[in-house]
């Protein structure tokens, strides 16, 4: 079980680094009752920072009851506090702390009602987070469900989470500032280039970034972090990409995904397992475009955990997301979906920027990423 000291450091990092809460600012925290010990420490940190905290913690059976009893109108209802926080608050932390990852999905028409209702608010969310009018952080609180999904015991999973987030570091904030400094050298180079190519044994994909920005993901929007990412020019992506790691959507696992794209449009998709999930997803507006291209740089995350917050950061991988792009990177694609898929680059992966190799076998070249 996490110690009080670990939770204090975690809360301090979330409040004072991830969302950098200032006196008078309002923070909304959303999670489940399982995360109450962490929310308690967040409250202390918020008060010490001079801010204001409001939160919502869901109950264990809340989702099941909604699925069994709710109608389309009720699924389309957006809670008042959540709406107000997204539209008006200065900071937002979403702590994933699920009771279960195996609950059945609501009926398709209920999910569609929910997606349609959320779409305008999602646009507000992306607009406000793009310029940090809404400072946000997505993180996890270790639960038995997450540990089981990752194939670990709870104590082992806690160690995994706290290693990835640097909570066991004497000064977690300074550790993430070091990540920021190191990744900035990479981002500065990437932003000096416009033509990119990802290559490995089953992937050969090109895209351009004219008018786009590579972003240094240094822990201020996700915790953990450790990636550099951009939104490619929508019509510039060409080629084929294969994703070695399972892609998980709404609790369903899709394996061996291969996508083919021409002039920005994904025109062919296939999966070794889970084809129906791909078919359903690519029927949703905006999903046949890549909204993100990224490179994972967190080498302390050394195993797949079936949690995209961690898995997309694995050092030695790339990931691309279909659907919603990032306004802060200059992206223009809109969708209710942003689905990340991960490819391993450690065996034979290479990345080229303006024709020059900058990355080989899971690592940036030493000029960009010195070993010491």
C-alpha cells in the first residue's frame, strides 16, 4: 500500500508542477472513491498553494446502474460541475482509479448519445488546454483492477507507477525538470525540420509538419510523461504502419493492427484480432485521419501494462493516434476519438528528419540524446 509520504509527494507534484496551481485558482479533480487517499493529500497541497478544490468521486456501482437504468436523454446529460470546470476553471486533474476494467459497455445508441453530447464540450476542452487556460493532468492511482490488467500484483504495480512518475525520487519536480531540459534539445531539432519518415520491418510512413509544432511532453499534461509529439499536416501522411502492441479501446483489445494511408486518409485497416472494433471506430467521423505522431522517451517504463497513459511513453517506441488532433501543435482534425496505437522501434526502427537519420533502434542519435 502506498505510504503517506509517497502520496504527499504525488499530490505535491500534481498540484505544484503538473497544473502549477496559483493562489486563487480553482482545481477540479475527477476520480473514484478508491483514490480518496490521494485526493486527501491533494486537498492539503491545494490549500497550501492558496487555491480552491472541488472534486467528484464516483461510486463502485455507479456505471453499472447507469448502464442498466439510464436512457439516451440521461446519457446525454453533462454534469453541471464537470461542465463548469471545463468551461471556467483554471485547472483539472483526472485520476484514473477504476474499480473494474471488465464492465460491459452500454448499448451503442446510448454511447452515441453520450459522444454527441460531449462533442461541443470536448472542443472547449481542447481549445482551453491548448493555451493552458485550463491546466490539466491525467494520472493514475494504483488499484487492483489496473494491477490485474497489467499482469502484476498490487504492490508490484504501485512500484511500477511510482518509478514511472518519479514519485520515489527525493525531488520529483526537479526530476521532471531534468526530463524537460533533455527533451527540449530533441524538440528544438524536430521543429527545425518539416519532413519525417518512420521506418521499421513492417512500417514505412512519411508526413510533414509545415505550420505544426513538436511539443515537449514533460509531465505537465500527463503523469507520467516522457514523449515528444506533434499533429502532422492532415493530408500529408502516406504509407503503411504496423502496430506491434495491442491497441485497447473501450476495454476491448485489438491486436496486430496495420493501417494504410494515402494523402492523409486511412483507406485500409486490418487487425489480426479485433477487426470489428476497427470497423466500428472508423465509422466515427474524423477517425480516418492521424491526429498525432509521437516518440516515447521514458526508459523507466520498460514493460507493457495495457494502460495507454504509460504504454505510449515506453522508451524505444513510436505511437500515432487516429482522430482528434492537438490544437497546441497546430492540428486541425476534429473527432470524438483520439486512439493511440504503439509500434516498437527497438529492433530495427529508424526515424529520418529532412532526410537525415536522427533515431535508430529505439534511441535518438547521441548528438540529440547524450548517454550522460
